[in-house]
């Protein structure tokens, strides 16, 4: 990077260099140089060097720890090289190169720049074309000229923001990209933005704050490069609101700090970015209308999924505050990125569909495509509501019977621990020979020994005598799933194991098409195991947002669960197949009843255990039959 080359240059000169001369050497402004020096001073504190300003002489390099400094220089040189063997890194570098470049670039030039074969570049370009299509852009090719990305400035900004936020983790050789990172006094902007938010009594989460910073950085950079919005791609806004003041304050700061002038279009663009980050309920009428729409939509969700979200007033209020700016973002086409989306999508797959249905219903008049990232934010609210309901469930138990065969101190310890867990309940312990004293007046029976369930008219769960955190978690899971189950006796591990069936386990050596395989398996399940329409719903759900998670684990399921008989259809692939640029090793086609959201959550937890297994490939290779598979699943359950 340029900043590191400045260090190399000062190291080679062994003397102070005047700012004007140093800026001229690297063909940058003195303002840019000052920003570079500031960045280098911050880096130098931990890398064994500093850059001092010598009066009447200029900038001079001072080395405090030569070992650290030389290591820094060595690392800098290594970073100058793109890992051309990494397809993802290589493709994203090409995308950024084309997005930041206004003219044509030939594939031969790209080949030489990356030091890879022309055939490799041609293969990469196919992925670049798909990327452009996702953002409403076109990769235009002209004979004897080369390639360039064509589209509106607004679409280009969306694509660039996606790349710099979510993909690029390695240095990019594009000079314009390097400039984008280092010509900007980010700390000054952060200070200004923080001050103005306080001044206008606006609160922003860390994610929203960073999102605004990124937008402003790119906006300023594009304006300095004469890449501005046109009248054709943006309607002039005449209405005013409270975010205009914030916009004007930031524009004033930016026009003073940088040699740029904001057009009306650019001001509108910044205004939209800001307005879409905060609650925009401008009046009581709008507030009430949206509140009623959310309540109506929650009723629809409850009807479809057999849930009780409508009764959660806290959920309703939280959604009201979140949905207002979300609908604004959908309207303007500037959606938030979600840095934790993969964790949300994996751990809360049970409510992701719920969030999709909720937003789709609210958004039906607007009919804008909503991103996976935005759905993830909404899913968190539903997940929190379910967790709260699970806690309330524990409070519902008022009278609990406990059977502990060991008696004495162990029985007393178990009673004390259960009283702590069930704080609203009266807990009574019984010996095995006293079971005839347990009648219908009890809400729940907890036992440390196997029982004849026909002997009791109340629900039963099992536990160990000594309650550690894992065992308490299991009790909580059992109770949540007991409420969803028609059985009187529940054990989360045994129940999930019962969902695997030899009839619905196969080792596949031939399949090459993910969707075709899903279609075939889903069609089989419609023969007495799932309701008609299951196949269509599974494929529809997968095409919208795939359910392929980390380490090659896929958990496809329909938009609405519709099992007649619950089962998890398992396909172990001896040869990985690919879909949506993701590798698939194992498929869990989930077929459970629509009111079993907590069960879906526990299935997801089991799949996460597989994803986290460092020896997964070896474990899968050892599985030759259903019993091997079941044993492996049991081993994962024992781990917690």
C-alpha cells in the first residue's frame, strides 16, 4: 500500500523530506499525505517506528525497535501480492477493479495484473457477471477494448459497499481502492457524526453508526472522483423533515474538510441514508397506522405457525421501532448489512421463516426485495420473544413432584436446585415407594429414575440427581418441547433421535444437482409423511434464501412445516455438490409439524454441533450405514 511505500521511501533516504516533495513523489495532495502520516503514526506505535515532523525540514523516520520494524517491512511486501490461488479473493479483486475503473480493461491486463492464466480470468468473469446481475449492473464487453461495468452510480455504490463490508479481508492492488481507504480522516468524521447525533437527539447502534460512516466515506470518495448521481436516477425531494438538519450539518462539515460540493441529488442521497437508519414515525397517525398493520401481521403469523407472538406487547413495540426505518430503507433501496447474519441464520432457523412471512406481508404493497441481512435483524426479535415465552413457561408451574431414588442429602440438594429454577413452584420430593401419593394436583413430575408413564396422569421429564448448567438447560428444552408435543413424557435427545429413520437415510454417490435431489426427496415425503405442497414449499424456500450452512451442512425445510408424520430425511453425499457457490456434504430435509418451532431450534443446535466438528470429514467417511450415523449423532448429543 502507498502508506507502507512512504515508510520504505523515508527509510531509504535516511533524512527528513519536505511535505511538498514527499507528496509530489507519491502524486498525492499534502492533505492526503497528512492523513497517511497520521495513519502511519498510529501503526508505528506497535511496529517499532515513528514519523517525526522536523521544523524547517519535513518528515523523518525514527526507528525504536529495528526487529519489529524490519518485520513490518517484510510483511508489507508480502501483502503487496494477491493470493491468486484463492478464487474468492481473486474474483472480488476483479470486481472492485472494474467498479472503481471508468474505462475499459482487457482480460489480458487483468491476467497480467493477477499473474494468472487468461483461461482463469475468463472463468472468473462468469462469476463477475452474476455479481453484477445481483446489483442491477451489466458487465459490458466491447471487442478490442475490453470490459467495464455499466449501470447507475447508485447501483455501483451499493455493490462497492457490499464488497468492502462483507468480502474483502485482504489487500487490494487497485490504486483507487487504496486511495478510498486512506484519503479520508475517519476519526474526524466519527467525532463530527457522534456530536451531531447527540445534538439532534438521535441514537444509533454501533452497527448503524458504522453503516453511516461507510456510506459517507464512499459518497465523498465518489464525488472527489467525479462519480456523481444524476437527475435521471433520483427524484428531487422537496418535503422536509427533522433529518434535513442532520444532513445539512454533515454536508457543511464535509464541504469544509474536503474539496467537494454536494449537489441537490447527493444531499438527497445522504438524507435517505440517514432517514433509513432511524425510526421515522413523524406523527401520531403514522405511528398508529403502522402499529395496527404490525398487529394484523402478527395475527397472520400466529395463525400460520400456531404461535402467540400477538400477545407479546414488548415484541410489538420493538417491531414498531425497527420496522419504521426498515420500510423506509426498502422504499429507497438502501438496506442495512448485518455482520452477524450467518450466526443468526444458523442458530435461529426456526424463526427465520417467521420473519420472512412477517416482512413479506408488511411489504406487499411496496413489493421490494428484502435482503437476508435485513430479515436477520427482524428474526432476532422473534427469537427473543420465543426465549421469553420459554422463561414464562417455567413460571407457569406451581406444584412439582420429584422422584429421587437416592433420598437423603442428594434428594434435598435436587429439591433446592429445582426450587431455584422453578421459583414460583412448590417442590415436593418422593421416594419410589411413595408414587401413589402423586396425583393430578401436581403440574409436573420430574424423576431421576425410569417410570411407567401409564401410572401417571401428569407430564413427566427426566433429569440427573446433580443439576449442572447443562442439565438445567436440558430441563428447559424438555419443557419447551413438552408443550409442543402430544406426549406426556419428553426427553429432547431421545425425541430428536426418534426423528431419524433407516427408511429416510441414504448415502448418495451420484447426485450432482442440489435442487433436483431436494425435489426428489420432498416428493417421496409427500407420500404419507408430509402434506401435499411440501415439495413446492421446500423448493420455493430454498430458491428465496438457501439453507446451506457452514462446513457443508444443509437444513432445507418448507416455508410452513406441514408434517403428517415427523421425520428428518438425511442424505449423506460421498461427493460434494454445489449450489449458490456453497459446498454441500450432508442434507437434513426437515419435516416437522407447524407448531414445533422449539423443536426446529433444537434440530438446528444439533446441526451446529456437526458444523463445529473439526473432524467432520473423517467422521462422515466412517459412516457406512444408518447405525453408524445414529451413533455419531448420539456422540454429538453427549457433548452437550
